[in-house]
């Protein structure tokens, strides 16, 4: 698998990405020239401690944030500099997002939460015209993740594992090409987290879904095809710090 992936063009690439934030009057660097690429069908994990910049990297690759320097490429074409409407379209059609704290809407049922991305995709008229089709798509995904018995329940009535599986269903209902998972097991007990990882691995293997996952857990990270480490805003691999200038790489 790894050799095949190496021969393919990256599906998604963060190229020399840097990002800083203002804290009071001080500029705080979070990412420092990070390069990361994933091939179609690859499962990549990014491991790092809290504050290492891994969530920021994921948000930039998924167009939830913008780099100060660098580029994000989709199948070789730059996408981080597109206008807002085009970025919105990509987030709705190409990317699926899973967050540590689920971000399910508390006032909606689980079925309604999973329908939301497809509701956003269409106009009001389009949604009304396709309502049964959209409901059936959401129901099918919820059956795949084992939640068909929880359709009418609101998030407050679900367990942590059920909420995360619901969040995965919501991420998948639009049939994305790339799934971006931010600490998908970080808020779960070990057994429930193992079930979530089993589901993600099955989606990757059976559907060829490209997954980029960030985590602080080595055992979780090791289940991906490839693991990279993010330390103080820089990618490290094989004991060396990877910078935008290969001549500046040094032994970590």
C-alpha cells in the first residue's frame, strides 16, 4: 500500500505553511513552514502535544483558517486563495470534518444534524424538492455507523461514543473526498475510542477515503498508514526536523 501511495500525486498538500496569532501585543508563531501531503486513499496521522499546532494545521488544510505564508493545494491546484464562495463549496463538497467535541447542534435531532450538510448544499427550494432523498442519505449513513435506533434523539440524550459516530455520519453524508479528524477519540474512554478507530479504518479500507487525523495519542496514531510528528510548529520525521529549506534540516 505505502509504495503505491508514493507513486501517486498528492490529493491534498500543505506547502511551507506558517501561521501566527496575536496574543495581546505579541505575535505567537503556531506553524513554522510546515509541509504535509496525503495521497488519495491514504490515512495519515499527525501526532503532537497540546499547543504544537496540529489543530491549526488541520483547519488550514480544510479551509477553516488561512495561512500567513504558504499554500494549500488540492490535486495540484491552489485552493487557500480562492474567494469565500469557492472555499465554502469545497468545504461542503470535498471535505468532511470530525471534531473532538462533536459540534452537533443541540436543538436538532441526530437525523436532522446529519442532514445539515446536504441542507446547506441546496437552496430552500432545492432542499424541499430533495427532502426525501436527503433524509434517505442521512438515514443510510446512520445505519452504517450503527445509530439507526437513535434518529430522533438529541445530542444531550446520546453517549459520547454515539455523538462521535453521529459526527462521523454528518461528515460523511456529503460523500467527501477527504476526512479531517481533530482528536476524534480525545474525549472518549479507551473502549469507545477503539470503536471509533475501527470505524475510521473500515471507511479508509472499504471506501478508499483519504483521512488526515491529528492526535496526541501514540497508540491511536500508529493505526494510520503513516505518522508524522509536529513539534513546536514544525514537522519532524526520522529524528530530523523538516524545514522549508532542506539545507537547514538538523538532527532533532
